[in-house]
C-alpha cells in the first residue's frame, strides 16, 4: 500500500470534464471554484461559529460520496496507488473551503487532515432489501428512486432527519440536502433494458416528461420541509434557500436527461458521475444553477434523439 502519486484519477476527471463541457462551461466552473473561498470567508466573517458548520457539512459530503461513489472498486483495483489518488482528490475537493477558512485556520487544518483519512474508510455494500415501506410510496415507473432508497438506506434517511432537526443552524442543513441530492443523482447512471423502456411510455417525449416531472416532484418533497424550516429560523436568507432549492431540482432533472442522452440498454454510465457532480457544485452557489439549467436544455435535445432511435430503431 504505497503513498506514491501519479495523478491518474485527477487526469481522468479532467478528461471527463473536457468531454462533457464546452469551453464556456469550464470557464464558469473555474469562476465558481474561485468564488467559493470568498463566499466562505464572507460567511465566517458574519459569525465565526459558521466555520464549524461549513467544515462539518463539507466533511459529511466527502464521506457520503466516498461511501456511495460507483467507481470506488475500479479505483482500488486498477490504479497503482489508489489511496494516494483518493487522498489527493478529496484534498482538492476540500481546498476551496479550506482557503476560505484562513481566518479560522485550525478548523481548515482539521478539515483537510480528516479528508485525507477518508480513503481508508470501508465503503457500505447493499446485501438485503431495505426500507420496503418507503420504496412502496414511490411510483413504479420511477424505479431509479426505488433503487436509490435500497442502496443508500439508512444513510440518506438519517441525513435528511438530521438536516430537518438542525434546520435552525445556518449552512449545515443545506450541505446535508446537497449531499442527499448528489447520492440520488448517482442512481441515474443505471440504464434499464430496452424492453422496460418500451413498456414504460409510448414514445420518447412521454418518457422524458414522465421521468423528469416525477423526479422534480420527489426532489421538491425532499428539500421543501428543510428549506421551510431553515427560512423560519433564518428569514434573512430566504433568497439563498429559494435559489438553493431551485438548484437541487434543476440538478436532478439534468441527471435524468443526461442518463437518457447517453442511454445504452443494460449499461452503467459511470462516466456521467463526474459531470453530475460538477453540475451539482454549481447548484450550491446562489444563482449559478443557471449553468446546469443550460446544460439541461442541451441534454434534452440529445436525449430525445437517442431515445427516438431506441424506440423506433432496432438496436441489438
């Protein structure tokens, strides 16, 4: 188990981003990342206690992603020094926030040091049915959400309960909701068989309409109680909560369209993970959800064209 580092995982992420985003998207992503330290510093300036909530939310987000990331087995089996690769990736994820915590440098130091330990954590594995009562509440055609409950229970349910219970705190409930949304978007990587595609709806437009509207409704039901509670306790941040909620809805709808724009029967679209995570990063910053919204409109066109082929063509 070496600690040597070759940067293969970061190089892979860069290749995925270049393929998924046009030049303007990469520029906007860079600007968003540069905005994070300034925004974190402004929040901490208002009240230094916010630093603990921000650091805790970021750490929980990285832990949750590590627990549920679909490429973890691939990284551990095929990269020469997987732990070093994961350490560097998690350090980069936490770095913008750490830079914003320079006035509370001890909190930032603990955050980045803890993120370096995460690669050695065991990852959860699904072995038996979970939360049958909760899965029964989800419509049958939204089987991706049923799968999400199966794979992430009880982790996601616990995060949601904690976010609701701590909605009186600033920042932290939003981080927890964001982490849940990222987990749910990751479930959109599994493609159903073509036979299931054909019996779900009569045509491509109906399928996209049913899938996106169902995903939007479930996401709204998920985030609304926490955001209402947060607004009651932090009424001056109502606009942040509103934009954040819109961002989460847009990211989930984008994940659905991204799946069907690259749909291949019975395949797992592991390459979509980095694109979804990047789009989710835009949704955290107020107002920048317009970037995944633009991406959504582009992917809808691609999804329709791809589904038309699978509905009316004869792929083998």
